[in-house]
């Protein structure tokens, strides 16, 4: 069955669910936007959502993306742990991490059809993945250390797209819902620079992270998703903490405040609706100081609350922490 250029483009949207939307009443711009989709666009947009949900350094968050043509709600979550472990007879330590990660994006985008009629498209994307990391931690001096580490991420992405009912009726289409899926694996090389200093009972931590990500995707639904891509991201984090008078089970609590900046350096803003954001917040940590195994320790369990702001995006972060 022959379909219009919008339907053909929406079939692609079912995979990457993103393109720069045209403004209402501008049919020529819509045709231009829909005609410039390329395999490179599909590769970038399909992989962007997965990477922006599962990459190392990202924490749980609930985000809202809002502009003239696009209204989206996104969340991501992480259940995992990162820690150093002792390597006997070496000046450096080992570093490892393991996490289950997930994300969901509900996207509502306005388009203009070839005849000038507006079309509303609703897209839902979900991803679930498993991430493992392994590396080393090198002390440079008493305050500064470097952590190079490698991560492997295996994930599954599901997409659902719902077409405007009026559009389906106008073209007498047999469906208003399209589904697709893809399996992806990513290899991420990361470098973290960490500065830690004590001022009496108060601790200051500064860190910078850079992540270089190579991702391949596979799909039985559409050969376009048999693709690969490179991208990178960077994060700057600062954290200041100190003691409280609170105790529980004989163990003290600490307060902390933090500020994070995240930039998805090589990801287009059109992919998910944003490419960077700031997060500011605080929390409480309960000092437990246990060693589940002989070769690594677990110092704190805590809770945190943060506010997220950026161009076209805002949100919050609430969660449990462990370190």
C-alpha cells in the first residue's frame, strides 16, 4: 500500500522518534524537514535516547521537555554500585561498577502534512539495560587521583508510535499504531579526574568525567537500525559535605550539597530535545563502614533531592545513594 511522505517518515520515527518539527502553517518547511532524513540521522537519533539513559555517570532523573512543537516527559533510573578495591603490592587500586539501568520517553510532536494539515504524533520509547565497568584508580598526590575505566552496556529498546486519528481516517489507513524494537551494545571508555580535600570535618570533592561511546544496534523490524555510531559526553561535579548531630543505630549522619553539569557533546539537540543540563541539590548520608567482601568497602547509604534546569528541559532527581 502506498503512503504519503509523512507516513514513510513516521515509520522512521518509530525507530528514532525525533526530527526537528515544522511550525504550523509552513508546509514547505515541513516537506524540507521530512525530505532531509538520512541514514546518519537515523543512526544518531536511534542511539541518542539509549545513550542518554544508560551511559556511565548519569543518575536517576525525571525530565520535562517543552517547546512550541514538542512536549515530552522522560525518566531514567539506575540501581547499581561503584567502588574501589585493593590490589595487593600495587600503589593503585582497582575500580569496578555494576548497574541495572532503564529509561522511558513519552514524546508528543506536531508536524505539518504535505497538504498543510497539522498532524499530531505520539511516541513512546523504553530501554532496559545492564552496565558493567572495570578499571584502575591512580593516586597522583594526597588530594588528586585519576580513574580510567571501561564499561560494557547491553540494552533493549522498544518503540511505539500512535498516529493522529484524523490522519488515519483521511488516508483510510488500516492502522494507527506502529511498533519497533532494537538490541544494542555499547563500549564506553571513560576517564575521571577526582580531587578530594578535607577542611576539618568538612569534605570537598571535585570531579570531571569524559566518556567516549561506541554503539552498535540490531533490529529484526527494520534493516535501517543495523547501524553503528560514535559519540561522547562530559560531566563536571562538585560536592561539599559535613557532619550532623543525627545518629541512627549508633552511626552518624552527614549532610551534603552538590552541583552537576552534564553535556552530551556530539548529540544533536533535536534527538531528544536537549543536549545539556545543570543539577543542583542536597542529601543525607548514613555512615555504615562495612566490607561486604574483603576487597572493597561500603561507607555510606543516603538519600538525595535535586532540581534540574537547562534549555527546553527542566526536572528533578530523587533517589537513594550508596558509596
